C-alpha cells in the first residue's frame, strides 16, 4: 500500500487545528471543485484534497492516520498488524484496499453514517447511493433505451472491512425523460451493512444536442427552410419527426419566423400524450440563381407593389 | 428468458416522506434537515418536526445540500443560500433554452 501525506496535500502542519484544516480545505475546494474551477487538473486535485479532508476532519480517523507517523508520499508501507484484526482475516485484507479505504472503514465500524434501525456496533446501515450522469439521444428519449453503467462501489464484509467492487448495471430507461430528469434504480447502489437495505442509483438524464431539433421541456423546435415561392403560394412539405416523416401543409403567405405546430409530435409524457413539434419557418434562397430564375425575379420585382420597409416611414 | 436489465423508475410524485426517511435517503442528519427547513431550503407540510412530510422533489434538494455541504465544507445556512441561487440559475437556464429553442437567439 502506498502512503499518502494528507497534511501535505492540504498544505497544513501535522499539528494544525481542526479549524485551520477546515479553512484550508475550503480554500482548496473553491480552487479545485470541478463545478467552479477552471484549473486543468481540477477533478484530480479535488479528489485528492477531498480524500485528505475526509480523514483529517474526523477526530477518530485523524488519530488513526496519525498513528501511521510521518512518511514519504508514495512510500510502500503496511498498516500496523493490529489493524488487520479490524479489517478482516489477516494481512491479505489490506491487499484489496486502497489508502482511503483504511479510514473510510472506520466510519462504518463506528456506526456513523446512514443508519436504518438501531445504532451500535452492529447497527444496520443503508448502502451508499450513487448518482450517475446518463447522456442519451432524443431518439432514445422518444423510444426508451437500455444503458450499461460501470460503478466502483465500496462494500464492507461481515467484519467491517471495506473493499472496492466494480459493478456493471444494465438499466432500461423508459420513454419520455426530459433534460435534467432524475430516474432511480432501486437497490442497485452500495450493499447495505449489517442487514440494512441496499442503496439506490440515481440517473441524471442529459439529452445530447440534436442536429435537427432543439428542446424546450417536451416540446421540440425544428427550423423549416422554405423556398420563397413555397412560402408565398403555400405548399405541402415533408417534415422529419422522431416517429418518422409527416406531411405538413404550409399555408399561403407564410412569413419567416412563423411557427407551425405539429401537435403531439414532441417528446412523450410518462402519463401519456406528448409535447408538440414546432416547425420554425425560414425563407431561403438558392446560393446561385440561374439566368431564368433571375429573369423571373426581375419580372416579379417589376410587377409587385409590395414594400417590405413601408413601416420605416 | 428473463431480462437482466432493471427498470429505471420515475419519481413517485405523490409519495410523502417523513423527516427520518428524508435524512436516511439524503445522507444528512435529521438536525441538518431541520436546519435546511429553518433556512427555507426545504418546505415540508405539517407543523412540528414529528408531523413533517416532504415531497419527493425534496430528496434531490436534500442530496444536493449534502453534496454541497460536504464538498465545500459549508454550514447549513450557506448551503440553503447556495441552493436558492442554484435554483434561480436553473430557472434562468431553462428560460434561455426555451428562447434558444424558438430560434430567437440561436445557441
């Protein structure tokens, strides 16, 4: 096992007070937390300082850490022999742990954390919940989909020894989630301790950007390019929807920016029904005009009395 | 053949959650949940803590509170204030997305 110098990671002396450690952690969390940091290695650095703080903020864990004495970071070491009785059957238990697990395990054995039932050495505790961000396409949100998730969880054996466990979860996402929707996989999180219930996994759904549609709640917006003559004279055009193409009637005299609504062609609602699809009209010209087209536009310009800038006065 | 996929569930909108269960589900202590109520981050129905029941949406608020409190080492008052600002940001982001979706200010 490689030693980590938690005091050096936080940049405090070994005899720093609890208040000084908290103050220093707050400064580093503000600097490296991925939600607010612009540092290139923010996530890695934040994990390091959070791991150090998780041990040093807790008097019991800090005392256990201090028992290890001052060592060089990265130095190979073996925890004191008497610790092995707390962490399972003999030294082999240490081989499956990483450094942070040594101290995380102290919380479980002391009955801290999320209780379910009575407190005490054998108190039942609910397993850890996990949150996972799940990006899906609009097509997935429309039809429903299946995803595989890889989690790294910490489990405790009957004697309270923690170990890292890789876990693959296959989840079926129902149709109709919106951006930011939270779904729950009951009982798929960390194992309960001493008979406590297993934790849950929360799925934070993120809708990936789509090349055609923009999303607002369960409504979709699609730019609908029309030729000037289609807008002027009206037309029947084919419009793509998530359920396949449909025909849309464009009324004569349709202006740019007008929204033509296709009811129920947006994202489905879990209780039934669906949002709408709005086709936003754009009037577009060919990038080059043929001589014939130029001539026809010229004829139209000569014949028309339309003044699009009349309101300028 | 039985599928090895498990179903992701929608939030149970009509479920009401007592204080102790909310603490258990969020990883907060009951005292921390009470503090979040006092500072306005959570709004249960019921007059006394024993009678309080929380909506399902309170779970994600309480979980966010635990995460913020832990990861930034913040006191409940600061967490409640931060949650209010985050809520406002989410509201404005949703409005911005709606405006962008309509093509007024393309993203």
